[in-house]
C-alpha cells in the first residue's frame, strides 16, 4: 500500500511509537516558529531547560500580535524576545515585518519539512508542502531543545479537487465550503491532504489560505503537494533550492475522501459567531454592512490586496463603511506601495494598518455597537472583535471589497465575469530580509533584557491522589480558548500570569477568577465542567496555565480539542471525558466533587463522586502512558526536570 504525503513526512521524522493511526508517536521537528503573544512564555520555559542553543534546523521568533504598545508591557516583551533570540541562535522577525505565517511562507517554509509553531494557524505552511502543526508554547520550547513532539498518528482525509475556480470565487470560499461539510468539531487527529487535478490551478498563497483556515475544523493540519507551482513560488522568492517535490503515491490509503469541484464552489460567508456557520453570500445579498477589514494571516497576500485594490480603484468607500486594510508582510506592503495598489486603496478611503494581526485579534478597530463587520480573517467568535454585540462575517477579499463600495453584501457572482480583475503573481517578489535579525556570531555576549512585565511561569505541585473540591464553572459546547482567556485589550498581560489569571472566563462568568482563587486558597481543587469540543481555536497555553494558577485540577467535558487537551496535560490539569455525555446534565456549578485514587486510575474508568447530588459519574482520561506520567508530576516541566535529575518515575 502506498503512502500519503503526510505519512511520507511522518515516516522520515519518526522517533518513537508506531506509525499507525490512533497511536501516539514522537517526531523530530525541523523548524519552529513563535509569535510574541505565546512566545514570551515559550522562551521563559526554554530558558528554564538550560540548553545553550536551539537544536532545530531553524527557529524563528516573530513579533506580530501585540504591536499596538499601549503602555510599556508589549515593548518589554519585544526586547526580551529579541535578546533571547540573539542568545539562543534564533532568527528574530522584528515588529513591522509581518504576520508570522505569511512571512514564514515567503521566507522560510520548505516542502517536506516539519514545522511546529506556537500558534494554531501554523498549518499555513501546508500550502507549501510542509507538515506544519500548531501547539502550545511549552511543546515548541521542548522541540527547540531537540525534544520529540508527540501527536496521535492521524487519519488522513483526501480532499480531491477537480475543476477550476470561476472568476469572483476564491480560495477563501473553498475553505468555507469545506467547513460547511466537516464543521468545526469532531475532526481531531485528522489531516486534510489535498490532491487532484484542481490543485495545479491554485497558487501557493491560495493554497495557504486553505490550509490556514483548515485550523478552524480542528484538524491536526492540512497539506498540499509540492509541485511546479510551488517551485515557481519559491523561485520567485529567490529560494529555488528550497524546493522539493512532494506527492502522494497513487495507491495511498486515506480514511475518507471528500470531493470538491472548484468550478461549482460559490462565494461563501461564515456568519456569527462560528467559522462553521457557513452560508452563500448570495443569501446575504443586500444586508447592510458597517465595517470591512481586509488582512490577517488568512487573506493578506499580495494577490489578496491587489484584488481589493483593483476593485476599489477609482471608487470610494461607502459613506457608512469603515474600511481597514492590513498587509500580511513588509514584502506585501512594499510591493503594493510600488505597484499602485496602495494608492488605489488610500484614494478610495481605506484606513491602512501596519503589517500585523491587529483587528483579527481584537487589537484596535473594534466595530460599533451591534455592527455587521465583514472580515477576511478566520475566526468570528463572539466578542473577539472587541465589541461584544457585533456580528463578524468571514468572507473573501472579493466579497469584502464589493461590500466596502456598496455598503451592503453583494454576491460577487452577480458581477459581470469580464469585470473580474485577474491577478498574476509576479515572476519575482521584492526580497528584503533586513527586518529579520539572523542568529548572531557571539551569542554569549548577549544580555537578556527583562522588563517588569516579564514574570516567571508559576510552578505546579504534583497531582494529589485524592482530589476534593468544587465545580467552579459549568460551560456549554464549543467553548473556545478566547472564552477561557480573552485576547484583545487583555493581551498585554500574556507575560504576567498572576495578572492575566484575573480574566479567566471573563466573558462567560466574570466572578470565576476570584471565586476559583478562594476555593484554591481553602486548599480545595477547582473543577471545570464543559460540553463538546472544549478548547477550540487558539493554541494559547495560557488557557491552561492561568486556570492552573487558579487551582484548576481537572476539566470534565463531553470532548476536547487537540491543542488545548495537550496544553492541559502540559500544565498538570487532567482532561476527563464523560463516559456517558448525558452525565454532563447531572452536575451543576457549585457541586462538591471528589475523585479518589486518581493517580492510580488514570488508565481506567474514573469515578467522580458528586457529594451535593449524592451520585457517582464515570469519566475517562484517554491519556498515553507518557501523558499520565506528566499529569501525575504536575506538568511537563516537573516531569522533564524529574527525568533529568533521575528522580522521576519516568
Ligand atoms: C489567534 O488567532 O487566536 C491567535 C491569537 O493567533 C492564537 C495565538 C494566541 O492566542 O496568542 C492562535 O491562533 O493560536
Ligand atoms: Fe494573527 Fe489573526 Fe492569524 Fe491569529 S488568526 S495569527 S491573530 S492574523
């Protein structure tokens, strides 16, 4: 039986375990990336490991999330990150150089390599034929130290592309169409692998839009073949030698096949408040719009901005619309400045932002009360825009630009096909890496700069054998890590866990943090009770680290998303799934809960006693042996230290 691209790359990088779907494997990571919002913790943890220099082929630290710098905190983080990069042999992409995923695709990604990033949209690299996976910062720190990265060997789903996109239909519509098929839940431990004759019709940035937003389905990653189109893209970036052909064997085995006829894909939109709420743009035509934002790591490539520029050329933004444009990288910014796109956008009334995440993470450009905001980004979770009452619709640059002119949704397919501005990618991109500081020749001389915002990550204690405490909160299905740890104006506290922990579940239950701290201070455990797909979205490990700080010892949920479940384990919180999901209904907030001999029963059914209701409920941990040892040790750092000093059971 032949191999998929995914299994070819996994086989080359396998360090431990059996390459059988469903089994835990350890793989070698060739490249890592971090961004500033998750990076500070990752590097503090890396420093704690005492390794003199990163052991990867390439590690890059990007500053792209917290670039607004209201107050000293973000600037402190940036200086810390720059000095740590210099000290440990890491490339440093300075603020202003662009969004990590866009820049990595342009300047560093290589077909056939593995990339681990402390950001859930790391799969953008799949557009160039890399196996690119998002993870918590601690896992990335371990990989930088040369440690294995552990995942469940995935099921590979083949997405067979036929046909060719029609004018006015774009890559964003393809991934929204796929989200309409497989939704945002139930896809853990899966890879979406693209194949078929339609692949060759898509450019690398279009493929990257698709793999980027594949993250919203909850899959481990998505990957495209590396072909002549990839070679041309790399050559245009001056990186012809980085190309390598990557294709699946003709008889490769897949767990499922999804067929998508590109010629039949329609312009789509994800409606509030989930990327999985997908409808056709046609069904929204005529709906009034208040804000349009073009950018983010999903749709901020040269082509995306040129389409918007062409559509807006000689036109004016509608009087009721605020149009925001944020180029994905300094390369894109500089090229649109030279080719006239920037002038068209400015003349049309666009508000130009820096090359950064910005509006996508709720840092600025919060829309008005009750607004309809059209964005080319990938997440429309409630409140993420900074305005709780706003409804965010996720659309293509084409749909966004047409709405900016008309002041309402316009079905792009209602436009004459002859008016579609076909954009060709240039034979050569403008390459200027001067905002990327390469590893320095004398790293020992670098002093690490720590401002008052840089706090050490809190330590955890080993798991007690008997856990007795209180259900501190009960939440519904599809709770995202944005619900658990808000970003936006709270982002600046990412390096200060004590302060950031004050905002755990802020939008769901503003009293949770203080109440949990009280339970913790009484010496009791805090439990979280949750529904399906707990921990969707961002990779932010703060969604485990801050609850850990508040004394959370276990999360009882109907199901978990991959990255968050791994983060819980890394910080010594036990993820427990209800054996019978109906038991979720039997526990209430405030119930007194007790688990006896938890350390001895992690590999069996676990009984939790609800002393308030006088009932017992069965839960399961579904952890590998390694993960069981980690939670018992109180988290990955304790486990690794114990192993290193030879005192651990491991
Ligand atoms: C996001 O898009 O939610 C983020 C902000 O990029 C996160 C990372 C973070 O929370 O810092 C992600 O996607 O992992
Ligand atoms: Fe940045 Fe938004 Fe992309 Fe996250 S999804 S990396 S916040 S642009």
